[in-house]
């Protein structure tokens, strides 16, 4: 893989994932760095290829954390979430979700200021899937039954 980078060939997704994992271990308390499989999964789920992020076995995400904790960590505990995305199977971009600003930003070395309709569609789909993910986490929380007791004085 590294040979491809050094000889200016295609940048493999595994390299992006390795660097993303490296960045996750740094002290970035204001941002979440996603690996490439998560946004790809979200887009595939929108196409009907997968039902729920809880069905995802990649990196044992469901074993590492509970749904609600994962959603809070990825979307709300930090100011920004970075999602690397592969466009047209030949170019990498990063979509940044600014939680505080309530906006998405595209980091694209090829954009020249213009955003293609394909990338706009990817952002729209990712945004909808993030909303769906949040709603699934909320329904998980609502599904839990808490026993209430009344204590007299």
C-alpha cells in the first residue's frame, strides 16, 4: 500500500483508515475522525443495502459501545465530525459536520470552489442517514423500560 503512495499511484482506502485511526488516538477533544467504512455504510444503507448501523459488524462497533453512547460521541460531544468519502472511485474528499455551526463543509483539493451535484447528493444522503442514526438511538433509549418506585416518608 505504501508503495502506491510513494510512486504517486492511487491512494488506497486502507491508508486513509490507518491515518484516521492514528488521528483518533490524538487529543482532539473537539472533533471526531471517522474511518472510511462508516460513511460508505451510511450511503449503502440509504440505498437499501443494509438495514441498521447495529447490523454492522465492521470493527465490532456494536461490541465496543452502545448505540446511544456511539451516536453521542460521533455527533454531539465534539464540535466537528470528519467523514472521508471516496468519490467516483478515484478521488478522496472529507466532509466535515460542524455541530455548533449546524453546517457541512467539503474539503476537496479538486473543487476549485464549485461543488458537484454528485457531492451535494452524497452530503444530502449522509445528512439524512445521520438523522436516521440519531432517531434509531432515540428509539433504543425510549424502548428501555425503567421501573419507578415511590418512597414514602
